[in-house]
C-alpha cells in the first residue's frame, strides 16, 4: 500500500510539474498493449506452449515407463503372491505415484521460470527504446500503465504508440530454453533423477 501511494504521488507530482513547464516529465507506457501490437505476446505464448507440450510428452513417457516397471515387478511375483511381495508392490506403486507428482511439480516450476525469463527478456529489450523516446519528449521518468499503480494520466504523457512504432521495425525476438546462448537443454526431465524415476 505504501509503494502504491508513493507511485501515485510521483505521478501527481510529475503531471503537476509537466503542466507548469508545458513539457511532462513523467511518461506512461502500456506494456500489455505494446506486447500485443508488436506480436511479442503471441511469441511468448508460442514458446510457452511449445515447452509445455514437450514437458507433457516427457511426463507421459515417464508414466508409461513407471507403469512398465510396476508390471515387470508383478510378473516376478509368485502365484499366489506372498504377503511380502504384495507389500513390495504396494510400496513400489506408492513411490511411483509420488515421483510422478514430483515430476509434475518440476514441470510446473520449469514453466513458471520460463515465463519469468520471457517477461524479463521483453522488459530488457524494450527498456532502452522507452528510455530514448522518453528523453526525446523531455521526460525523466517512465511508469508502466498496469491500472493498479497509475490512477490517472494525461494523453500527452503516453509514449506507448511511439515505442510500438520504433520496436515494430526491429524484429525483436524472445528466446526459449532450446535457443539459450549456452546451448543447455532446460526443459528435459532427468530420468536418472531419483525424484523422477522409480528406484530399483
């Protein structure tokens, strides 16, 4: 609440000073509209969808593998099975269920981290252009219009269209994990990880 009030106060001060000098010192940038109109929102969504589908395929393959291990264990049991064999099978099934749950949690965490990484890429690439345009307009502070911290602003403080026009000609791209600079695969569930495979 304190930070929100502080930001609103900064906006009010900026608008007041801007009105006095006939040159607003506070700029407002609508990142949501910028992402939508430059295609970066769709690009981010496509990357997340691709990784989500890959992780889901890996989870399905792991589920089939774990089921095969349980069935193999069943095939080794006596007829009729002993109480000890039944207990071992129950324990194996419990471990498999727990590890599948852990694998799902790992996949969800991977997607969350990727989402944050894409958002950071977006902000990092947009920032220098927003800064340059703000300076050209004599503005010294750029606030993001998220409708939460910015209560009201004058149209002349909005630099969204100018940033969109500049960024649209640059073919900015967001990178998924398979395109990372270090070349590491970041979306594969490790089958040798004890959290994602049934112990022998």
